[in-house]
C-alpha cells in the first residue's frame, strides 16, 4: 500500500486521501495515517507544482552546471554540496559519476544573473575545480509530464 500511495502522489500530489482511498479500495483514514507516517519519516519531503514558466509573464532562465570538486577529507563531496545548496539560486544539487562530480540546477532572472552566480559564488569556492554551464533553452518534458502536446497533422491522407 505504501508504494502505491507514493506512486499516486508522485504522479499528482493534488489527490486527497479520500481520492487515493477510492483508487486503492482502502479507507481514507488509513491512507491519511500512512501519508502522515511518510511525512514524519522524511520519505515525503514536500509537495511541488510543475509550472511551464514560458506561458507566464515571469522571466526565468534555468541552467544546469556541471561542477568538478576536490573531495574534502572526512566529508567527501557532502560538505561542498551542502554549501552550494544554500545559495538561493540553486534549485537542486546531485552527486554524479563520470566526468564531473556535482550537477547543480539553478534559476535566475537573466543569463547574466546566472553567469554572475557562477563567477562570483560558485567558481570561487575553495573546493570547486571547474564549472561548465548549460543553459536550458526549452523544456519538453519534466517529472514525467509533457509541457506541450504534440501537434497533429490535420491534412487528410490521400492514397494514390
């Protein structure tokens, strides 16, 4: 039951305990108790809304920054990752395997805002070796959701 509740909430966190109970054929109270336990245990850490900012008046630039880091003795990458995560521009930090160590997702009002963040805050950190910034030009899908439905070809099929 626990996994099924998590699957439903991950797909759409707007579902109420009553709706989830109906989907799973269990009482609302049982669902709500399990959700409360999941929150207390830190399994559920928050509820987010996925927004297509391109359809709003808000100017928003997003970038992914690949960061090479010197691991810290006794802390590995954790201490540096936590410090980076504290910056308000930072939306997410991930430890990666491969050519770089951390992937940092950031948001800013302009490309210059993000460039300043990289130059004045991120790249100057003692344990940061290098940064490579990739600006997001367009989003097609995020968190399992398509941002735009594919266009359909309205032309009639003509067989010769």
